[in-house]
């Protein structure tokens, strides 16, 4: 009987710690936003190299991503990933096929080679879909020399899928091609994006 109670206690504690761990991204978002209400947000956690799609206080899905190999920062020309609150300003690639390579946000018919190992692409391909982000915090990610939108900070598909899960980009947030296509169908222009 005592062994069974200990086992049940262990299971209960495990379940509680799992559910509180699962809520951590939501807690972080709410702590950052303070009183600002939101129904839906994309939360990019640099430390975990994950993107969380949060809707109505629930994590709908999480995705493995890559932020910048150069670290975090907002300076123009730094190739770093900017922190803070953003929104999706524009979306591109609705008719681009999976793994389609875009140049200047336009698909010209080329399908990228997708590397599933640790290989680097020679061309730092932007593939499948693009969310172009606009910084919303003056002095942090919006304004002269630190403007996320003018720096062309995107969430986008990548040809370097094997390097996801660790910092590897040139400032943007990279995702798997199938996953960025799936997310594209769910996320509207104007959706908030928090990068921390």
C-alpha cells in the first residue's frame, strides 16, 4: 500500500511539473506584455530555439527553429536576431511550392536542395514561405539603425533543415519548410510575434 501511494505521488508530481513546464512560454509572454491583451501570438524562445504558437492562453504547437549564429541584437548590418515585440507586417509565398527558393520575396521557379545533415547552403536560401516582421518597440527594434522591418527580419523556410535547433541564421528565424507552410495557413498579417 505504501509503495502504491509513493508511486501515485510520483505520478502526480510528474504531471504537475510537466503542466507547469508547458505553461512557461505563456508565463514569459504575459510577463513581458504586462497588461497588453492578446488572443494569438508567436513566441520565439532564443534559449530553447523554439517557436510557440499560442492562442487563447494555450500552446497550439511548438516548432524547432534557428535564430542568428551571430547572437541577439538589433543593429543594422549585425546579422543578429532582434529581441522584443514585433508583428507580422506582410506574408509572401502563398503560391510557392514546398522548398521553392525565393529571391527578393519572389519565386522564380528554382527548388532548393534541402540539407538534413549539418551542411551549410552556399546561398542561405529563403524557401517556401515568408513572414516579414515589423518591430513595435521604438529604440529596441524600431527606428534608425535598429529597425527589424528595414533589416528584412523574416520567419521563413530554410534549405538547412539539419541545422535547426541551434543558432545558424543571419538574423532571421528559420523553420522547416513543411512547418512554415502549415503555420502560414494559420497566421494572419498583424499577428504579434515576441522574440526573447
